């Protein structure tokens, strides 16, 4: 008889023979994608992205995943796999790789080019240990073995991953759509996806970003056709704004420019960089002479040139904004220019984009955007595409990833609609461990790994907390009101008058009466709350000043500036 | 031979016999609608609305039109005409009526009900002199004579205006759409519009809010049908959120509730008020017993009740937010509740609404919104409706109103597409005078009346300027850093140490080194820039502190908090 063994759980705190899938980001938001796969002493990581902040995080550049869970486990990390070169999948690499021990990192050629370029801004960091993979490769990483398959997205060289684990195979789609007629790219490798699907897939982790939109996603060639039509019938200059990372769109514009005999200038640092990398690596085709430098733009008649640039979201420092505001060195708006805003508008940017449109129309130029024509296709699978992916993979479990919680839920409902068992839809959340045992039974556990919002603001990473953010919001709302009081150490009386410094509240110079009345209130508080005979609790006095002044200002103005008393005893 | 007469222009500075049309708001934005019509010594005004602020106006409640032009002309104002009871058309009434001499004000019955209700919040103001008009009325106001015609919108009792002037007739549509099957309202009075159109209309001022959307606007009965379907197949509780002012939608929900045997609770102060007013005036029909108080909601099974409430935009204090966050006194989210967000999402609110959807799905309830089904129809004419209006009115001039500049331009292009002379499309702007002479020749003049942004913030109207706003934006971005320095009046040396008070920048307690290094910088500046022998220019010292500290903090953090030196000599 075999002797009784202690269950592995007792040793490790969690089952040694369980596969643990831990999303650190991307399950409650769009962006900051990063997932840990852990089995025993082996860990692999998929993606390492950043997320742009909400409106209630003023001044924050972006957020990155919290890797506290990996502390002390650095030696177990066999590798990091990157699905494609968008910032919500690669943006945290410079901030996190050193902290997790700089493990080897695997990605396709174009992704590598873009990651390496960004790394130049972080010269003080250790060099990355990048392995370039081809889509036919198979990579062994500890107990894991990973195959890649080609998917369509708005950037070429995007892959999904088939991750073989001792508990079964997990398919991770990355960001994807099916495009049967992409521009300068192959259609998603449906044959390989189907083959993987025939091999008893344990779980499908699939992109939910567009799970609320019915139907099929638009093909890039549809957009290329619209752009071609626009080039065909436009006589003046064409200025096309889009995302710098939308390589496929840039390709569509190059093709249209060449067909209609226009030179094309590319402007915007990140777009120029991406074009250069993609061209060098053969992921973007342009004939010699098509692309001209932006400073040559005025050497051609308007009907013979086009510009493609960054700033379709109204970003304040991007090229489009500078052109429209007359601040661009070489490009001024001409009468009869046609601007094409070839992107969707990210929530929060609509008013800015409308403002740009107003300015363009005021200058007698015009705008075509996605409201008016099919000048943009998203990069994400819609409902029918998602069902097709589920049908191809036929997984035991579906784990919707990438998107707000409601998008994950809607994606789960699609799984049920094509016949999956509702109990096999695993809706996870950031930081919560999903576990599969050796029999292939999976569940979302109650275990949560430590996770907080790590904010990057200027040079600081993680040094902005909720208190600072909350203060910024309050300051934005009603400004602030600093009261400085100098107290004579002996008499405990105010020396001179209290001083008021206010910003963002009211214009002090025009509101002498209010300010003077407030100073009087402060003097009363100090007189009441201090006495020359006893030691004074200055915190108590300050709190009193804050309270009395705050109430007084609210009563007079119905505004609540942040009241900051500075009391100094000399 | 008649003797030579001095042209009236020479007397008045502008032609006495010219009709002057002066939009004070609504031509470069959505909201704040208000237009002046002036002929000689007679003035009438159409609408008096407010506008909700942009994201770059933190803390501002709303904006109202600047009526500086009317100063000294109060005695000429014959009347104010209101087209319908939405805040972008009535919201500035309490703030402006007294300032323009409280002239008579004309509106339909429902509009009056809602205006009077809001007036209760402004008890210190003079009572309004309201004249209730019927749609068959004709009102004489000085040289002007005004007829009303019924249009469809999302609120009943909306009218357009036919304004007879000595220079010709101007048609002002107000906000409108054509709805051939509205809910509990009559279709727009196309017969009357056509009759007005047969009378040689000089100019059509028409609503451009939805001029960029192709096709026809949706009928409210289409939405009613969708809502009916939702009631039909939903077993759990139904919670429908929409705008308080969307009376037609509320009617559709009442009808569906009655048909499917559900009680309906109305919640949200403004919605309850509007329902009460509209019911009293017969603009909203509900059977006795259909509407129940919100505190009775739990006395019925989930399948037998529905709730209609405010907050579909994610407004932080509205009912929907309170229900979803578990803060509502009577309504908690139940498993299998269905929330219907029966509105579009106003630019800027998308992320908040997505957050609400996440929370609802987390509580195992679900959401239906306009992405998924036709649960919202806008209140504004689309391109085909706008063309129909132009064809019915056959005006000499088209003056697109209500909307961003590019919307006006697109509306103008529609006019040209149905055969109007491009020279007869008058694209105006806020404050710029449009003039028609006695021969009916119109133009946008170069004359601009004084116009600035009047912001309402708490009790203050117009006391927030660009400086204060700019400060709020800066404070929000990187916070602030107050340095207080006490100087000995004799020695010109610092007493004690400089004090630092910072908010929204970094967490000072965790950054002692940075703060101490900054204090040292301040001490250096003071030592360098002062001497005990000479009078000190403290502004100069302060500027130096600001500069040195600002640069130092940026170098260390790449952030730019607002640096405020307070230097006090004792």
C-alpha cells in the first residue's frame, strides 16, 4: 500500500498541481493588460501594458499593473510573451521588467522593433533580453510550451497564443479580429486556430473589447475603399489623422496616395517612428519617392500631396492640433483642405474633437469622420466574430478578457448562446486567481493577490495615491484659500494681519470685502482659542480656522475651496 | 424735387430701417440659446437658455448668455418668447429677466408650468410677467407680430415661431423634429408650416443639432415599441433611466407599464416635478393607480413593478447612481433586475456610464442601452428632416442655428443641396449682427456686440474669469506648493525655517528629502536677493523663489505644481 502523502496544498498554500491564471490588469478596464500563468515553480506572463487614466485622475500620465505578487518569485519567471505592439500591451515593459528580474521576453519582429524604440527613452534601465519569435515557432518555458497563431488587428504581426500546460491547453487570443481581406497582411490563421481547437482546449481567453457590438467587424479593405473614394473625388489637399500605432490604416493611405498620384508626408514623432520600423521590417510597403518629408509639403500643388499625422483624438500636443491652430511650422490650413479623422473617438475626447472640427470649418476647410463615412474600423472582434472563435476553439471554459466587467459578461452570454455550459463561463477580475486542477476542473477562486493602482506621473511611479488625487479634484472644483497667520510667541497675538493667498476660487483683487471679512473671522478665532498664559494647541487653532473660514466662504459663495491655514509662531 | 435726406444710418449708427438679428448664444455650441431681434426702437428676444460647461471649466455649474448689449435698451424690449421648456432654452430666465427690465414673457402652458416651478428657487427675484400662449395665437410686440406652430421634440408643447417684421418674415424652428407618430402628442403642424412657407419667407432659422446625421430622425413610437417588447419579455424588475425633461419617453414608459400590468414609481426630484406639472396640464396621461410612490416599491413582486428615474448620464447625485451604489433608501439592486438606459450619452459622460454598467452586471442584473436596442430617439431633425423643412418654408435665406460651427456649416450644405443659393446661407456666430435691409437683402455684418462667458458657480454669476479657470486647471494637473517665509524686518534674515504646505503634488510626509532640499533652495534665494542695508523688493524675491523652486521641482519630478511663495516681513 502506498503511504499517505500530505496534500500539496498543505505545503504551498495552494495546490502544487494546479494551474493558476492571475490577471493583473485588463479585466475591469480597457488597457493595462497583463496575465500571470503559474504552475508549481514555473511562471510565464502574457503582455505588460499601460492604461490611460480616467477623468478623475487629473495630471496622471498612465497606470501600470501592480506586480507585488511576483516579489520573491522572480526566479520562477520563465518568460514574458507579448501579443502585439500596442501600448496597452507593451507600455509597462520599461517600468516593470527590472522589478521582476528582467526575464527573457518573447515577441514577433515588428513588436520587437517598437518595444526597442521605446526602450531608448529608458537608457538607465538594464537592456531587455528579447527573443524574436516567428509564428511557426514553439517555445518551451519550464512546464509550459507556447505556440503562436496569426490574428488580425490594427497593427501587423499580432499573435494569439496556445499555451500548453500540465492542466491542459489555454488559448489566449490577444487583441484580435477576423479580417478576410486585410490590407498588406494575411487573414487570421483560421486553419491553425481550427487545428488547435481540435486538440481539446481547456480554456479560451478571448478579447471582449467589442463584445457589445452586434455583427461582424469591418474589414480594413472596406476602409481602404472609402479612402480611395475620398482621394478620387478630392481636389484640394488631404490631411488624414489617425493613431500612430494604426499601421494598417497608414498602409491603406499610402496605397491610395500612390494610386492617385499624390506625395505623402508623415508627421508626428511616434507615427514617423512606427512607419520607419514597419518599413524596415517589411510590414509597410511604399514605393520609393511616395513619402516626402513634411518640410517639402509646400513644394507641391495642393492636389498632389497628402499628409498623414497623429492627433485624431484631439491630443493637445499632436500634429493635427498644431496644424488646426496655426502652430505647425510647415502646414497651415488651406481653404478647401479636406481633413479625414480616421479613428473612433475615445470616450472623453468628443468635445475636443468637435472643437477641432469647428476650427477647421471656420477656416473654410472640411472634415470627414466616422459619423459621415466608413473611415474607421476597430481592431476588435464583434459578436459574430467572437462566436466564431468560440466555435473554432470549442473550449471547455471561456474566460472573457480585455474590457469592462459588463463587456466580459456580454461576451460570456455569447458563449452560452453558442451552447457553452453557463457554469463554464469564468468571469474573472483583476487580481483574482483562476485555478484549474489536474482533472481540468476550473474555477474563479476567492483568492486575491495584492493589487493597487500604480500611477505614473512624470518621473514618479506609484508615488501618487488616492489622497493626492482627491486633493487635485478638490482643487480643480473650487480652488484653494491659504491663510497665513503669524503669532507672537509671547503674547499669542497675531502680528500684523492674516494674509490670504487664493487661486482658482475667486479673483481676490475684485473681492476685497469678502477677503477682509474672512481675515476678521480668523482674528476672532485666534483671539478666542488662545491665551497668553497657556500653551496653545496650534493644530486645534488651525482646525478651527479651517472650519470657520470654510463655513463662512460657503455661506457667502456656495463654493468650497480647500482652506489651508498656515500658523507660524515667532 | 424731394430734398435730400440724411440716411438713417447717420443718426443711429446702424440703419433704422434694418432688421437686426443678434444671436447671443447657441451658434457655437449646444446650449445657451438666445437671440435678439431688433428693428428701430423695438426688440424681441427668443429663448434664454443655459449651457453646461466644458471639461476645461472645473467647478462651474453652467454658463448663461451675456446681455451687455441690452443695457440701456431695456425700455425697447417688447417681449421674450420661449420655444419649449428645456434648460438650454429657459435656464437663464431667473438670472437675466430682472437685468433686462423684466419684460413680458410668452410661452405655452407646459413651458410655463416648468418655468414657474424653477422660479421657486429664486424667491428674491421679481415675479415674472408670463403670458401663456396657445398655438393658434398671434402676438403683436411693437413692430413685430409672432405666430406659433407646433413642432415635435422630446417634450410636448414645443413651438416654432413665425416672426413678421417690417423687413419680412423670419421662421425660427426652435428645437424640432418631424414625428409622424409621436407618443401622446400631435405630429408637427406640417400644414401650417407649409402655409407659412407660401408667404414669402425672408429667412429660416433652423435647428442644426443633428445636422451631421444622415436620414430621418427616429419616431418616439418606435422607441415605445421597443420598450413594449422589453416589458413583454422581462420577468424581473425594470428600472428605466432617462432625462427628467424627456416627457415623451416617460409617457411611453407609462403606457408600457399599464399594458403589462406593472405599477410605476417615478423617482428624481426634477422628474417628479415635471411629471406632476405635465399631468396637471394634461400633457401626460396615466391611469389612476399606475403611478405609485417610490417608498411603496417593495410591496409588489419584482415582476409587477417598474421604476423610471433620472441619472442615465451617470450624474453623481441622480437616482440611478444612488440605486446602483446601494445608497438609495428604498431601491436596492435585485438579481435579474433589468436596467434600461433610455438616453444617448452626452460627450464626456461615457466612462462614468460604463462604470455604472459594470456595477450593475457585478450585481447580477443587466443593462439595455442604445448600443444594443432602439431605446432612445433624439429630439432633433436629421438631414432629411432638415431638407424637408427648407423645402416647406422655401426661405430666401437660411440661418442655421443651435449647434457647433461645423454643424451649422453642414446644415448650410444641406440647404445648397436642395437648391438654395450658397450666398444666401448665412452662417452666423454668437454676438455677430445679421442684418436685413428693407429690400430684404441680408448679410452677416462685421459688427460684434460685446460678449463674454458668464459663468454661474454657486451663488456667483459672472465672477469667475479665465484666470480663475486657468488656475483650477493647473491646480488639478499637478497640485500646489505653498512656501511661507517669515523675514526679520531688521536683519532681512529668515526667522526659523521656510514652511511648506503642499496639496495634490506629492505626499509630503513621504518625501522629506525633496521638501528639505527645496527649503534649502529658498533659503539660498532669500540670502542672495536681500541685504540688511537696503530696502528689499519682496515681489522680486517672491518671483525668484517661484522660479527656482519651480525649476527644481520639475527637474526632480517632471511635474509643475503651482508654486506660491508667501513672504512676510515682521
